């Protein structure tokens, strides 16, 4: 039996910019915004025992998974710069969006999302529009345009 993905966590360099990208730009809802104390050094090899966690997702689709933005109070190590092509390991986060053009315009208005790369691929009926952008920390984010679901389907 498959085990559903609960969430994917991103250590945010700028929590406010990441929140604007995922909440205001992509349209995810804040499901939880909490500060936690714990033995994060033992569990994650973190520098300290306090973190700020923001869960983002769609409350109407809880099985869709959650994006967690994390900021460790004691800081984090600098990571390597984002790769310019696929590399071994984590690749991207992918989201369905109802109106790709609207989401890309909203990201541009917020000054977020880098210059999008866009393509269309054949779909079952119509072509499917897809784009990739970078979040504030350089993480690759794929946006897949969808048609709104009709009330009868």
C-alpha cells in the first residue's frame, strides 16, 4: 500500500519572501503557523532547539500534501547555488494551477518567481500549459495549468 506524502519542508532564507511566493503568488493557504522547541539538534543536526514552521496547502484537498516553510532560530548553513540543469537528488516542487497566466502575472507583480520557462505538452483533449519558476531561495517550482473542474464531473 502506498504511503502518502505528508509534507515537503523548505528551509527558507527569507521566510517573508517565501510566504509571499507560496501564499500570495501561488495561492496556497496557511494551514499552521507555529514556533516549536524541540531536540532539533538530535533530529536534524540543527544549531538550536527553536524553529518557526508554516504549513501551506489547500484545506479543501488535505491529501494533496503540504509545503512547510522552516526557519531555524539559530540559523542554517549556506547551501550550494541552485543547479542550472537537473542533478542527482531533489529536483522540484510541482503544483496544479487553474489559471497559469494569472499565477505567473501575480508572481511578476510581486517581483517573485524569476523569469518563467513555458511549454505546452499534448493533453487528453487540449494542450497542457506548463511553466517553471524559482522560489526566493532558488528552488525550482513547476506549475501545471488545469481546466477548472465542472460541477457535473
